[in-house]
C-alpha cells in the first residue's frame, strides 16, 4: 500500500493499518496529501529475543545521603506555602496574568 494515507484517516483507522503493516505492507503517512512518513513492519532482527536485563544503571547513579535527612523549618515552609507555588498553571489557586493587547 504505497498510496499516501492522510493523518486523519490513519488516526481513525489505526488498528486496520497496523494489521496491514503486520502483514508486510508499507503505509505512507501524508499531511495534506504530501508524504511525510512511512509505517513499515519491524524486521525479525529488530525484535528483542529476551527481556531487558535489570540493573543496567547499577553503580552509575548516586543519591546524596543528605537527601534522606529531615528538612529544617525554612525548607518545610517553602513546601507548605501555597503562595509560592501559584505560578504553576497546575496549582489550584493559579490565575493566569492578563494578556497585553498588541498595538495595531
């Protein structure tokens, strides 16, 4: 299937196109009828035969022991003061700043 398929069509019928790719076909994905990517089957060489081993980063990461020490009052105040965190858009008390109008 070398005919380009638009993104909207791929999103609506992804499972069907994945079945076609699993059967060995190549799907060309297009944006506004211009090809931008190919969806191709994975070759047997690319498939991992065994599970990824655990502990690959062992000895490469260290955590400062001070990380586990209790915080003093000043540090606790930073974490517990909601006014300090209202700049975060995910904070329940966040109010976005009004947008400035551009001069025309």
